[in-house]
DNA sequence: TATTGTTATACTCTATAACTATA
DNA sequence: TATAGTTATAGAGTATAACAATA
C-alpha cells in the first residue's frame, strides 16, 4: 500500500526507530521546556512581586550569599547576563540596602559584593517563597517525580 | 547532636520531611528549568537563523499546519502571546510567502490563516532541524531519559 | 454594544560599543 | 595595552489602550 498523501494527524502510538515520527511541537523537549518554564516563572514572578523583586534579583541575592565578596563580572557570569545588565540590578539592590558594593580588593577597579544583614534576612524569606512557588507550580508531580525531573534537567544544563 | 550553625554546603543526602532543606537555587525546579530551557532555546535559535526565522515563527507555522484556517486570535492563544504581537509575526510569514491570510469566514472581520505550498515544504525541513536541535542539546540524556523528561514536563505544563 | 484585527505606545530584557579609572 | 565597571543605545519581546471595520 502506498503512503497516504493527505492524512491529517498521525497518533504517536507506534515507536518507530528514528525517522518519520510525528515531529510536531508536542514531541519536542524544547517546546515542553519552554511551556513549563513559563508556567513556573510566571508563578514565581507573582509571588516575588509582593516584595517588588524580579526573579533575577532573587537569583542575584542567592548567588551573592553563596559567594560573598564576588566581583560584578563573576555575578554576570553566574546569572548568564552581560556585565552592563548587572549595574541597574545591583543599583536596585543597593538602593534597597539588600546588598553592598565594597572596594576591598587589591585591584581598585573592582568591587566585592556582599549581602547586608537585611539582605540575608529577606533572602531567607525569599527562598521559602521560591520553594513554595516551585511546589505549587509542579503540583501535578509527586515528590519522586519532582526529584527525577530535577535530576534530568540538571543533566541537560550541566552537560 | 545540635544543628551545625555555620556549615558551608549541605549535600542533599538525607531526605528530610519538608523544612530545613538547603533551598539554594540548585534545588529549585524553576531554576533548572530556566537554565535547561535557555540552553535548548539558544541552540534552536542558532539552527533556525540559517532560515532567518525565530522559534515563535517556527511554532506559528507548526500550529497553522495543525489547524489550517484558524483565526489570528486562535493563533495568539496557541502561541501564548497577545493578539497585537501576531500582526508583525504573520506579516513576516506572509512577506516570505510561507503563510497567507484569507477572508474566508462568515465573519468578514476575521481571516483564515493557511500555509502556502512553500510554507509546507519549509516546515517539513524546520521540523527536522528542530528535532535535531532537540537531540543535540539533550545529548546528555539517553532515549528513555528523554521520554521520561518529556512526560514529566507535559505533566507540569498541562496541569 | 461587542468583537477582529490593527496601530501606537511603553516597559522589560538583552546585547554591543564606547567611555572612565585603574592596572 | 588591557581590564572592571559604567554609560549610552538599540534591538527584541511583551503588554495595554485605543481605533477601524464588522457584527
């Protein structure tokens, strides 16, 4: 029998080797990743807005806590953004007295970045908010599925 | 034994009930999702750039193929963007003769959107590119891990 | 009056080039 | 000259309000 020329939608019931699979958006990990990521991101944005913070600012606080005294170039690399984008982000954190830039290096061009006491306090709260948001947005999964998902995602991005 | 007050990094070896876990960025599914998604997205952007297309334009073509004759409002919903954003996107696809707007509905305010013949042809190629990009960017996973990841991601975003 | 597609607009995010001050 | 941080700027992406044509 010849190949049908005008079939509408082939259900993915047969696990063919490699070629000729459906190849619609629903079979792409990238597409599923994007939709899931958008969902979690929107949820987190909503929760963080109570503190007038964006996810990147939360991440910055967590990174600074993990590497106190780091330079802005390090922070840019850790956040996967360009150095110029760090400036307004850090300015905001400094305005709100959550973090500080301190000239404390042998190289006087650079700053060491540290959390303030209130920055540390707020970060504790933010971590709880983020963990709750994570759970809420992945309510469709049980604990072992969450662990499995996290493991697979790390494998993908750490490779 | 009392809780240590100044440990640097607690390896997640014990599965404590809910509280007092590390709660750093690395334990957040949202964070891992974002990093993995960025990786796949960047990879796809690179591959699609050979055809001067963005991921959203590829998605639009795939959605139009799946629902030929749909209206712009439907496309906006499917792409999870606002109707005004559909206009320049569709303009571009129409300029390049990949898709067409046709007044074919009882409601004369709306268009039916269809792929052109060359749009269909290009989409076939784009699907292969996207599938290859997906595989390449998830090279750290084997086939069963990929299937598991896709299953979990769908569960998250379809919930 | 409500709705489809559109325009205008603005705000965020992101990226690059150029500047300053140190090195 | 090279580098850390900064400034200026431009391009995407995203969102809202308002408009024209049609219902």
